[in-house]
């Protein structure tokens, strides 16, 4: 079974997070949108709660298997974290959505019904973490706590790449 323990998912974080050690953290219970229009965020949150029982947009952590995507949300390249939930968890993702921010910006002035119709068309699911990983799409993780491991502690530095030598007589 594929889990967050054996598939690496990442998140870009602000400069307030330590980058020299792992941290056990609790997700915000009232996440506010950083880049999404507030009206879209509220409608989407209600849609996720109605369809999955969890307001994923305000209570979820946003992850991706793509380091480049995660780094766009990080304060610096060192502020990319590998995320592993430490409690029971649920996740939600769409095979049609790399990052919902693009829809949020495009639908900023749309009616609530238009936004809900769009979300209905995106095939959101709480299954197949491997496919979410393979596609590199946004994953919303809901959990009580998680460990955030700085990327520098997960990935060896370039100068540490294994090398081979051939010894002959």
C-alpha cells in the first residue's frame, strides 16, 4: 500500500520554519488563502466539506511530489519540507488539477454555482495516492500532526553523489 511514508511529498514553507532540523507540527485549523481569491476559497471549502466531510482548503496541507512546484511556495530553496503525517489522515486530489490556484484565479469573479460546477468536473478523490504522486498534482492532506523534514536533510548535497572507481592490476 502506498503511503506518505514511502512516497515523498513536499511543501514549500515560509522563513519562520527551521531548516536545520525536523519539526513536529500541527496544521492550522483556519488556513487563509495566500494567493486564491477569498470568495473562491470559501466556496471551494464548502464544496469539499459537503462532498468529503472535510473543508480541505482551510484545514488541509497542500503538498506535491514535485520539488520544483513546492519550491515556488517556499521562502528559499531550503524551505521545502518533506511531509509525513504522524496521525490518522485523509487526503484529496484531482487527476485534472496540478494546482487549484490556476482555477481560483480564472474563476475569481464567477458565481458560486459556476465555481461549484467547475469543482464537480474535476474528479476529486480520496484514493490512489500513487497516481497523485506519479502525476505530481496538488494533494490536500488532512491530519492532526505531521513531521516536516527540511529538504537538505532528505536529499544529499550534490558533492555527496556516489562515485565509482575501477581498480585494475
